C-alpha cells in the first residue's frame, strides 16, 4: 500500500505546541521558518530591552521601540521619516500589538 501524495500528508509537519500566556493554555502553532524566526527574535529583543524603562504613554513607548529598531536596521541611523511613520502606523493600529506592549512595558 503506497502513502497518499500531496499536501495533506505533510500538512501538520511544522506544527508545534506552544504555551499561550494570555490564555494560559497550550495550542498548536506553525513553526516559523528560520528567517521569520529571526525577525520575531529581533523584535522581541528590542521589546525586552525596553522592559525596565517607564513610558508616559503608549505613543512614547512605540516611538522609542521604533527608534531602536530603525537604528538597528540602518546600522545606527534613525531611519527616514517615512520609515518611522510607516512603522508607527503599522504598530499603533494593530490592537494586538498595542495590548501586548501595554502588558509587558511600564506605561503610565
């Protein structure tokens, strides 16, 4: 008997169990390819570096995060106004990102 061919056979090959701290449960998530994992780690590292700082508002926290990220991406430069504006719009309009930052950063 031969094995079935196609996507279905390998459909869950990249699934892993991950603890979801928000729900305090385990759930199956897709394991990220290395390049994506590097990007996630990059952002997590920057957020971790800000955990001990205190911010007056979510806007200040976002601006600080964006400044750190663009400096790291551009080898020390501040990035262009357009890049910073794009990142601010992208992050500030995502309720999940805003809630996550509020939960891990010290925001007055």
